[in-house]
C-alpha cells in the first residue's frame, strides 16, 4: 500500500520537474512512510539531462520488506513500474510466468511479477491480477505509459493533463500545485470548482467517477486502463464489466460461497507484517474475522463505539470476539473527537464525501495502526450479495409497479396533492416512478427542488440520471434487485464505501484489504437468483447468511446490518450545534451555496421539527473542504501528532 506520483513529459524534459515532484510527493507521505524514492527514465537519443518520465514513490512495506523497492526497473531497464496495492495471487502468477515464459526474478514481491506479466502477456495481464491495484508502467522501447485501476476501484488513480505532459497520482492533493500551468488571464475554468460535480455531491454525498471537484483533475474509473504517449492524448479503455447472470442453482451454492470466501480470506492474509481485522456487530466483518482466525488464531480485532444509546455496538462485537476466541480492542469517540478531527479528515479525502461513518473509521484505523500494519474488513458484501434494506423495495412496491399505466398515473397525481411528510405520499411517488428514475444509490441527500434553493448556480440539466443511466442501460433485462446492485457497485461502492476506506486507513499508514471484493467471490455472487439475495420475507443476503451458518456466532447470522453508525443526528442537535452554526456562518462557500438556507435546516433540526442531520452534515463537509482547498483559511496538518504527514 503506497502512494505514487508520475510525470511524463511531452518534450523529453521530465528531469526538470524532479524538485517539484519530490516536494509534491511529500504531501502524501502518510501513504508510504517506510521509503521514498524517485527515478527517471532517460529517452534514447536525448542529452543526459533529458528524460521522458520521472516517477516518485512512497512505500508502505508489506511484502518482501528488504527488496521490492519502487519505482522498479524490469527487463534490463526497459520498464519502470510504480504500483499501489496488493496482488494476492502473485505467488501463483510468478510460478506460471517462470514455467510458461521462462521469466526470471530478483525479488520476492508482487511488483516484479506485474512487470513480468506486462512484458510477457501485454495489457491483458490485468485480467489475471487478483487483488487491488493502481499502477503505471513506462515502456522505454515503445515510449508509452500504461496505467490501470482494479475492477472494483479499491485503490485510487488521478490524472492531470497539462501542455507540458501528463501527471498521474494516488491522491489529488499532490496534483493541485500543477493546476497553475493551465491558468490564463482569460480562462481559468479548467482549474475552478466543477459545479456539476458539486450538484452530484449534494445528491449522492460523494462525487462520482471520473470527476473530481476540480474540473481539470480526473479519476481513472475502476476497471479501466489508459495509454499515453508523450505529446499525445490519454487513451482510456474499459477492460472489465460485472456480468450478473442469475441462475436457478441449487443449495450447493451455499458451500461454494463459503469455500470461495474462505480461500479469498486466506489469500488476503499474505503479508510479512502484522495483520488484524475490523469487527462490527454485523455478519460481514464477523465472517472475515471467523475465517481469518482459522489461519491466524492469534488475530487481533478492532471495533469502535459511542456513549450514546442505540449507536454503540461494542458489546455485540466483544461477544462475537469471545465466541470466536480472538482479542478485540475497543475505541470510543465523542462529539469533541468528531469536531476536532473533521478538518484533518477532509484534507485526507481530497474531495468532499459526506458519509458520517468515515469519522469513526478514521479513529478505528488510527487505533489499529498502533498494533498492526494490515487490516481485513467486510466492505463489498452488501453490494455483491444484496444486503441493503432498500433492496426490499421492489417487493414492497410490487402492487404499484405492476398496476396498469392509467392507474399509476392516477396514483401519481394523487401523491402530488398529499402534503409533504404525510404517510403514504412517498410510497405512491416511488411506486409510480420507474426504477431508473427513483433509484440512484443508497444516499439521497438533497432533492432537485431543495438543490434549486441551496445552490447559487443550480443547473436543472444536471441530474443524477447522468451518472446512473449508462449503467442502467448495461443491466437492462435483469430483475430490479440485481439492477439496484449493479448501480451500487458502479456508483456507491466506488464513490463512497471504498473511497473512504482507502483514505481513512491510509491516513494512518494502514493497509485495508477487502476479501469480499475478490474476482472469484464476484463470480459466485453474479450467479445468485434474486430470491437468494432478498427472500419473500425480506431477509437480505440470504445466500451469504446460509453459507456462514456454523462459521459466525448464531446470534450474528440473522442480525440486521449496522456497519459503524454515527450519532450525528443526536450531536448536531446539541453538543455540535454551536460548532456547526459557526462553520455555516463564517464560511466563504456562500459563493456556491446559500448558507442561510443551510442554517435554517440546522435550526429546524435543533428544534426537533425534522431530521436534517444528513443535509446539514453534507453542507458542513463542503464548507470545511472549501476552507482547506479554496480559501486556505484552515490548515489541518497540525491536527494529530500520531498522524504522519
């Protein structure tokens, strides 16, 4: 787990950027505190001070600690590679390359295996990589940079094109100094805030790939690769697509799920440094812990809680740990912790993400990093196996969705005259709205009418369907539950769940691994029929729960999903109220948002008139982001002595 920064010059003058690259690389030292190296590749026929490419790398050493330094050369210097992530089947690939291709190796890690695979198998080698990755490989013979990102989007990869060449980085903040190269006296639109991205953020609570908050900086989408030749255009290709194909399989699939997940956990435990697990009260993380302790009986687990009734789940986690025979370390946080840490958290995020659960994740990762270097976690199970409560909606809405069109139109008209908040209105609205228009992921923050009141530059042409429509087109013909999963895998999972997991863990130089998001596990999940995801009685993740009977504690098998819930609703009404009010009052983000409107939401929330906590939190996070990256009125770097800058 590391941080990479690469520059490919359009003019063969990459070495002139070495000082600037080294300075920028230091900004994400937290991603790799063990080693920092910079290496250039000289172009044939150039002067000695010329170079096509220069790569910088911060390493968090996990495997082959004494070797596998990066950037790494391969094939007598033909290739130069920087790679962030872990390839869990690197041992098997290494043996295959040796046997079939005669490949030779000088290290024992996965980086050299990737380089060898690229040399012998070409770009299609990405299909053989079982793991998480964001990588760049420079081929000095062909004078081409190849980059790729894993199919789920576990590891990030950003890029910026300037007149002088292409920049590629693990984090966006390291690219910000180079935005100035795009500014002119006439046009600064490329470096300004992307208001379309802001609009999507206010709806979804994150900015969807490939956009970022800055127009000129983009994210390579998951399951894509790019090719760049100096002086040319970046060429992006999609190499992976989720292929849901529900089948009427028999109950033998339950054992297949367990066996495949067990193998995935075993491979995810490969490490030369200490490994632990996150543990909540739900089945996903508990399953990972249960399977991991089969290999490592001395496994350490980590959980988090609050001294707020209804939100703390540490007691259930402790009971699970006791049942499984593993130790657990508990962290408890309060509203003061959240308020003090949020600027630092937003700095690590690069772009605003308004998921309150990233705050406890930040503190959980901080505690874990004091004991281990790697943790396994349960992200991805809900998207693959049908775990979200909203997935029951196709069943509950069936009386309306299957009604004749004239009746649906009448019920829709009736819904319009029912006052907002009156029981039944939402049911009628959603049941008479096509899935493609009503479902755009797990988070639904501000509606379009609300955004029209909140945004200074509201554009009604920018809609959430811009994000989801292409994915709905790809999964046409599937049942509604599977289509909702498809949308979440391509939006919510990568934009929120995995984004925050990467940033909050790497903030503390901690590598987070997700065994559910494994290609072999995905292949099994792709075949499940809808009734084994959500039963007629509304049981979610049915097949996974059946598969884990006898593996996890009996009390956990049918326990509802909890994750790491946060008492934001409670705290914003009292202990965090003055803090929130001051942020909204003082922020210069009023240029983009009507903060008086946000203040009215805060006041109504405090009075208990409605739960506006998610809306207020979404605006607060943007205001803090704006203060850090636009106003520069907040310097978050002194936040914690325990965090590496």
